[in-house]
C-alpha cells in the first residue's frame, strides 16, 4: 500500500550526515504518522481477534500473518513506514542506519498498535542472510538486526503492559522475550566483533526487565539464567558484566553452582577470584577451570575502546551502599586485575593502553584520600616510561593521563598534596618532572592553595632524616639535595602560590643549614629546622648548596612585588623585595643569623667570623638602622639599605678568603654620608675635602660597588644591583653616568689579560716566596701532577718542532754531518748560518704558541666583556625607565648608538639590547627633557647627524633618526635655530654629497614630527635641488618639499608664505625639465622625471586650493611655460618615448587655465544679476537657466520645456 506523498520526502533526510537534520526529519515523520494513526483508528474502530487466539491457530511465525495484521491495525502510511524503517536499517549509506533506528524507536513509543512479536518477525525477515551475499552485505544485515533489537528495547515495546488499541493483550510477552533473547545471543555468536555490542544490549535488557512489572518477570529471569549459564559454560568479559548485574538483582539464586565452573567463589570480585577475573578481562575467553590455561582463546580483535564490563565493575565497587565499606576491595581489585595484569612487565602496549583508560575512569570516581590506590608500582613504571620520550607507543595517552591529574587538582586543590606524594614517592621518582620531561609536579603544585603548600613543606622537612623502604636515592645526601631543590622551587616558581609564612619557613630552614649545625632539638622553636637534628649532619657540599639556593631565592624575591600598607594605614603601595610587613626578606635572613648566633644551646656556627669581619658586619647592621631611622620613606635610602644587607649576606655566603668585607665597609661609609648627615661628619668631611679635593662622591662609590656586583654571574647579585640602582637613580650625577658609560667603552681584551696576568704572576711569586719553606715538607698535589703532565706534553711537542727545524738544513751539509758524527748532532759541528736558521725557527715556534695562547684568552675575555656590558645595559635601561625626565638621559644616547653601529656579529645580543633601549624608552617619551646646557645638546645632535651621514646600515640610520628626534624635541625649547641648522646641513649632505649614507626617511622623520620647524628649511632644500648629485636625489628633494607643504597643520595660516614660495619651486621644476631636455646626458631618467612631475602636479593642485585669485596661481605656475615644457619633452630624444611626461605638463597648464576661466565667470555673474533684478521673476529664472556649463566656451542651453503629466490611460497608450 502506497504511502502519502507528504511523508515520502522525510525518509530521505533520515540519512543526512547532519545530526540536527536527522532529528528534525524524525520528529516531522513520527508526528505525521501519529496523526494518520489517530485518524485511522477513529474511523474504523474495528476489533481484531486477540493475539492469543491467533497464536493458538499455529501461524504465529508466519510472516504473512503478521504482515496482514500490521496492515489491518495501522494506517497505510504507518504500516509502510514501519516496513521501510526496518528495511532501512540495512542501508549501507552514511548515517542512514542511525537515522532510521531513531525514527523507528520514536515511532514505537508513539503508537500502540503493534506487538513485539510482530516487529521481531518483520525484522527477522528483513535482515536474513543468504549464501551469495558479500561480506559487506552480510555485515549490513547483522547491524540491521542489532539496531532493530536495540530499537525494540529502547522503545519499551518488549516490556510494555499497556493493552493494544485493537486487542486486550499487551505488546510484550514471554514468548517475545524468548525470541528477543534467542536472536540476540545467536547474533553475538555469529561474529566476534558483534559479541560485545549484543551482550551490552542484553545487559540493558536485564536492567529493563528488573525495572519492569510484567507478570512473566520471574519466568524471564529463569529463562535468561538458563540460556546464559546452563547452556554456555564459557566465560568472557560480557558474561562477567551480565553476571554481576544478575547477582545484584537475584541474590537468592544458586550462584555458587552457576559460577563454580570457573571461579572459586560466587562473588566474582572476591580476592580469590581476582587472578581468574584478570585473565578474562585481559580479553580472553575461558572455557574450562581457572587453573586450565589452555582453555582460552582470543575474544576478537583489539579495540581502543574500553569494554563495558569495566563500567559495571566500577559502578559496583563505587556504589553508594559500598561507600561505608573499606577501600580494600577496590585496592585488591586494582592491584591484581589492573596493575599486575594489564601493566605487568610482559603485557603488550595494547593492554597497557586499556590500563591507562581504566586509570582515567577510576581517577574521576575516587575521593582525594583514596587516590594513592591508583598509583601502583607497575602503573607508575609504565607511565614514566611512556612520558619520558615522545616516540613511545603510548606517549599520547600518557600525556592525557597527566592532563587528567591536573584537572583533578584544579577541581579539588586539596588533592594536590596527595598526588605529589605519589609522583615523588616510593613508586614514583623524586625527579619525576626531569625524567618525564614534563611539568606535572610543578603544575600540581601551582594548582594547590597556600595551605597545601604549607603541608607539602612540612612533608619535605620530615624527609630530612626519615628513609623509605624503597628509596630511589643512592644516599641520604642525595635525598636532602632533592629536598633543598624542592623547597627552592616553591619560591622560585612564579606559578606556585605562596605567602609570607611559607616563604619564611623555607628561608629560615635554608639559612639554618647553610651557616649552622643543629646540635640539639628545640621542639617549640618557630624555626622548623631546629625541631630536627639531622642524622648524619649536613655535609659541606649540602651546606654550600643551601647557601647557593638561599641566594637564588632571595634574588627572585627581590623582583617580587608585594602590596604593603603605609605607616598611616590609609593606603597601600606596591613594593619589591619586601614581605607584607614592609621588611626586606634579606633583613629577615640576617636577623635569623644573628638570633641563631646567640642560640649556642641548639646550634653551632660553621664558620666563625674573625674580629675585623665581625666589626664590619656590626658596622653595616648599625648603619642600616641609622639609615632606616632617617629615611622618612625615601626610596634612595631603601635602596642603600637593600644593598648593605645584600653585601653583608654575600660576605657570609662567600668563602673566608673570598669574602669582600672591605667593599662592605666602603658601602657603609658612602651610605652613611648620603643618608645620615651629622654635624661631626660634616666637619670631618670639610677637613677631608681640604686635605684631599679628589674624593669621590658617595653615590659614585655606591654605583661603583653595584657595577662590581654585575661582574659576578649569579642571579642574586644581578637582581640586587638592578633593584638597588633603581631606587638610588634619583641621586645620580654626571660623574655617576660617566662611571656607567666607562663600562661600555670598547677595550682590547688582550691588554686587560696581560695586565691581569702580570698582577697574578706578582701575587703568585710573592706567595711562593713566602711559602717556600712550607712546600718542602708538603707532598705534591694532584694539580701539580697535572701540571707536570702538561709540561711533558709541551716538551714533546717542542721536541718535534725542533726536529722539523733541523730538517731544513741542506741535504749536503746533513750528509757531511752524518758521515762525520754517525748521526749525532753537536753544536760545534754547525756553522753560524745554520745556528741562525735554527734560531729563526725556534722564534717562530714560540711566537706561534704565544699567539695561540693569547687568542684563546682573548676569545674568553671578549665573551665575558660582552656579558658584562649586557648587564651594564640593564642599569642604563633602569635609569631611563625610572628617570625619563632627567637631563642625564641625554648622556646615554651617543654611547648606545656607538654600541649599535660598531657591534660585531658576536655582539648582536648587545646591539639588539641597546637598540631596544633607544627605540622603546627614548622614542616613546612624550615630554621634552630639560636641557641645562644647550651647547652640549647641540654638540650631541651634531654628533648624531655626523654618525648618520657615515653609517651604511639603514637600520642604524633609522635608530639614529629616533635619537635625533628625541634630542631635537628637547633642543627646540632652548635653541630652535640650532636644530634647524643641523637638519639643513644633513639635508644638504644627503642631496649634494654622493657618499652620504643618509636616506630620505631621516629627513622626512623630522619634517613629519616637527612640521613648523621644517618649514624653515624649505628654501634651502629648493636651492639644493639643482646641485643634487643625481636624478634620484633630485626626485627625493621634490618629495621632501612636498612633505614640508602637506605636513603643515594649518596651511591657511601660512597662506602668503606658501604662495610666495610656489614660484621658486615652479622655477626649479622648469629649470630641471629644460636642462634635462637640452642636455646630452640628462641627470634624470624618464622614470625619475615622471615621479618629479607627479610631485609638481600635486603641488599645483595644492596651490590651487590655497590661492584666492588667478593671478597669483598664474605667477606661480605659468600655463604658457608649462605648455612649452610639454613641447620640449615631446621633442626631446630622451623623453619623447614617455608620452605621460608631456601629458602631465599639459595637465598642469590646463589646471591653471581652468581655474582662471572659473574665476572670470564668477566675476561676470554679479553684473548680470544686477541687471536681472529689474526684470520679472520669470525672466530672471530663464536667464539663470541659459548660463553656460562653466568653461565659458559652450553654447547656452535652451529653456526647458514644461512637462505635462499624462493620465494613466494616456501614458499606457503612449507606451503602446
């Protein structure tokens, strides 16, 4: 029976690849069919015989009977749709099977005129396989039957109790369930890759049966158990899943009998069954007993998706009713089934992949306190191995596991500590991030809160003495070194949350073990390091490591910004290098050292200070207190305090022979002079000034000390130097800048090495002379042995060179010597000439070796000098950033330009940094810098321009241009004429000197930035055009003139000057064109001439906008003259090929003439209007209409005819 035309188009869209389109088509189709079915039932109202009666007739399985019932009980469209949807399940088209299954399921939900048995018969008939089918066709039939059975189950048709409209029976029955079960199990046995899907559908049917209230429920369960357990003795993951569900639903069944064929206990998750369960879940099917390993075969090809049995097992293990039970059951299950089975050493990567998937599922279900159960030994070994290299098979899934761990900590920061312990604990590695080349531990710590970090610090401190059973460290010292690294990373990693409490704990611990040995425990001390006596004590290597890490932490804290409250508690400010209470972290560390020195009961000082060092230390700390008392919140005083504290701590950390207490003393004196002005000191200062007038300023001495810190390569000294200089920068003077710039000067590293070597040799000779007596009694060291070996190697090399020198003697003389002395060499047998030759060879050898040694030293010294200058540039950048309005900024410009222009390829980083300072700091300054001495500013600007004229790098010229504009902005406030003069000279150099390295951009930058000042060089540029070295320079000169005119902010304000200037520029154009046309070798090429004439045309238009009368425009741009130039260009053998040149000249001439005609017509218009005023209004209108078009030569137009509006009919007739 044919379906209505309204539903046929909807079937096509069920196969659409778009999910939304499929669902939309399903909704429309099912709604239409439901409407048809309601109309059909209301019209017929006929009663059919019951299904039970028809079953009694013995024709239940006959397809014709069920098909006829379908037609009789449903509308024609509905019956057609059911048949077509069932047949469409076998369609191989993309997405058609999904679309048809969804529509069929929804249709069964909406209608109640079909039975489950009917649908099963129709489905069986539509999905039959035949012997002649291809593999693809057979697969389509199998999937059609599976999707049909799933549609029956999901629609509720199998367990529906509501009676049919045409019968008193319901759609589901025990016989239908038996048929459903038989078809499902049979289909699962046809292909191994279908078994999991079929049993997953069966598991869903078990859940639906348990939730239903059908009368035949117990019979269905008995039938199900009989078919699953009695009829089939084999075990697989699918059967395990169904069994676990049935055991929960029907606990009264004899499960010991049903499961006894393979399992020792009816509880499949019991510890005794876990080994057997692990074998099954490893994707093998067991057919015998648990001990019979030969009765297993593969359950099918491997799939990347995890079997649904794992969800069933995890649901049972993490069920709400099992929450109160101990976690031992899951622990045993995970350890045996997952860790010892899927992650075993002999397990394949495919099984380990499943293990990672199981870990991901369990990770989302476990509470934070039980997460350690997942990080078992084999899992951690496999995870670390797969993470360590990106070419491992399971590297991708291992990275996904790491991401899941991060997500767990993001959702629950309290879980972070637990996870860190597992990754760095017994089964993991203390160096987890380094081994796996990831930031897993760091990311976890970053996602933890401050309380979690505090707990982690407590854990680390407990590990100082405690040893774990399977410690991955070779010694306790290695574990303590790891603890030091971990505690340091908590401060140095910016992403890890930290507060003053956690920072203080780490600093106190590092300080204690860096300078003291804990001899007695102090349980009540706030210093956690005193609560444990290290056994064995910290080695000297560990103590030095604590010193190094302490300085590194303080260096990072120096650049850390903290919100600090002011003394009046009214507002808050941001400060660096301080805690929340406003005290420097370095001051806190020094205070801890002083307190520990007094606590002789619990600690012992590792290295006691001698009398002079202790006096310097006390003097520095006393000076800090005085400066702090008189600071009054001044930033420079804070910078001095920071520097003094840093130098004091550095002397503590350095070795006894390397500690520079003298530098600390000098810093104390300079800081005291700057910030603690007392009368006594003033008198002393006057007396000293009278005795020694060359004494350095205190700020210079402090900056010299800061520069000395930059010579050291540690991050601590670099941070302290930059931060303290930033605070002290307001006190800088000219001599201070001289001191900084002296470090940037280019020196010969060889000379420095010679001087250093001489000083070193003198010191060594003195030391040797003093220790001669002691050396006689001391054994030789390893270093001396090494020196002797080097000397032996050098002697051997020298011996070879001497032999080569001897071979230069003539063969004849060598033969004579050989005959006389039998091969022996004697000085007496050589004449003077031979001895001179040997002397020359030896001198050459020694000279070569000396040059090689010197070259090696030069390379190293040059590299160190570059690094040092790079750090000095940090000071320059700091000063420019902190004091942008200081006149001292100008002092840095020329040295930085020198670095940019003269840097070698090895100094590219240095050059780029200097260029960045000039471009980012100076070029973006908005306000002009005050200039105390205009002559020096003029000299600076002249020097910049001189360097730009000789620089052959466009990038360098661009940088110098920015600096020049910066200086010009400041110079214009005091000496505008000098700035204009210098730019005029540079413009002249660019145009008239062939070797000039300047470019147009250098001049145009000035014109655009300072248009009013650039207006003053216009005449000079015009006068230089004729003297330009080539056509390109002439063209660029015209562009400069054009930019000067067009850049004026208000051209009308300089109207008279502009109009007075135009004749000059027009004459220059005329002279250039005329000279080029008459010359045998014109300066300009045709292309350059074209560019110049374009500029002339634009300037003519500019004059037209400015000029108010025609006479002025004609005087500036004579039409006759430009017409003659057009003729000249047309007849010139050099330019007649370029027709556009003459056309441009004619265009200029016509532009001026058209302007003259327009002005003439405008002058005549008022007289004519006076005459018209005495006539009527109509005549005045006609006179206006008869005016010309504007050029004065065209004939007057006729008066317009008055149009008469036509009627619609007349208009239509007119069109026809």
